[in-house]
C-alpha cells in the first residue's frame, strides 16, 4: 500500500535530494532542481480538490472536475 504524501512534502523531498546531489558532486549548484512556485502548488491543490474519481460497476472509473 502506498503512503499518501502532500505536495509540500514532495517539494521538500525534491529540494533535499538536489542539495545532497550537489554536496556529493553529482551535479552542480546550477543544476540543482528548484521547487515549484507557491502559485503552481496552489493551482495543483485547487485542481485536486475539484477532481472527483468514482468507481462504477458499469463503466469502471468516472473522473470529473466539479467546477
């Protein structure tokens, strides 16, 4: 079973991973992956709140945006 994580946790993980790679000399500081802007995070979170995914016995899965 997969653990649910938040976008903030994913962004923090990516930033930490980039810093470790730079410290190990596996990439330069210019190549370090930057975290997404707050605007991008907000848009993804808003989309996830509006997305509805339901199981159906007849058609399988129904995905719809509730806006």
